[in-house]
C-alpha cells in the first residue's frame, strides 16, 4: 500500500482502493512526518506484531507544541485488518 507523508495533514496518507485514508496523529498537534518505516517485530504475532513507525519534527522545533526545548518524537501506527480485530 502506498503511503505518503502528507504535509499539514497531522498524519500519514495511505492510498487504499483508490482513495486516500488519513492515518491521523492526535498528539503532538501539527504532526509533520520526517521519516517512516514499516516493521515486523514479531513474525508470529499476526497484525499485532507489525507496525508503521514515523518520526515527527520540524526545522523550527521551538514552534512545535511544547515550545522551546521540545524534542522530536516517534509515533507507532498499529494497523488492524478491521476495527474490531482482536
């Protein structure tokens, strides 16, 4: 599945069945993805053993939520096959 780092979208944009789906990050506000990587942490764990990791930062970190001294953050997206998957 193609995934883009949508600027000013507070998340990542995934192209699913010809439509863009926003994988939104509620915190920090103004999530600006600088990097992302899909990983399989546990090959036997099914969907729970897989994740999409992304870092957030900006060229002016003092403008990020939290103000001066705010450090870059890492977000993990846990992608389920359906909303009620266990």
